[in-house]
């Protein structure tokens, strides 16, 4: 997913009191061209986590960019990620580590037909985002082929 700064985000950057130093470093990199995974990779040495980026979105400092290839439903899934953030982070992380390769393999095998879906999977930063993509993946690959992914997401 590709995000851009909002007016509120620009003001928070100027204010310097609303963002943690790590959030500030990540926020600066969101230019409407870099994906979430690129920003996380660039700020990995600083210890920036996906949860901190979710906070930036939830606070209204970042919004999906016009250049983003994901649909509005996926943007809603990112908002749902904030709501489901209450899950035990270790268990959720384990489920994500198990489910992400399955989802990437399933959507990657679709070729050009599943290109956008594959990009959406690559942009999924947590279990909630993968869960939101599950209906689309199931529709694209069939319920039988999707059972391993469903099991991995359920834990």
C-alpha cells in the first residue's frame, strides 16, 4: 500500500510533539511513491514497527495515495487492522509469518490475472490485512486451494 501525507500529518511534523522520533523518521519517507514495505525496510534499523505505521494512518496523518494499486476495500482493511490490534502480538505475528508465504504463493501463481491481488498481499503488514484479503484470494484461487491459508490465519 502506498500512502501520502495529509494536512494534519504535515502539521504534526511541524509541531514535533505529536510524533515519536521513530514515527517521524518513517513519516518523512511517505511521499506517495514508496510502499509501506519500502518504508519499513528503510527504517528497520531504527526499530520502526508496522504497528507504529498503523497509528499514523489511524491518527489521520497518512491516507492511501492516488497511485496505490489497491482498492478502497483494502484501505478499509487497514483501518480494520487498527481495531484488531488488540490481538496478542506474538500469536498474531506467528500467524502472519505462517500465512504470508502461502498467500504470496497463491496469488503469485495467478500471473498477470492476479497481479493487483499479489501486490495487495505484498503490502499486507499484518494478520488483519491478510484476513481482509482472504475473500478476494478465495475467489481467485478457489475455496479448496485456499484452505491452507484459512487455517494459517485462524491459528
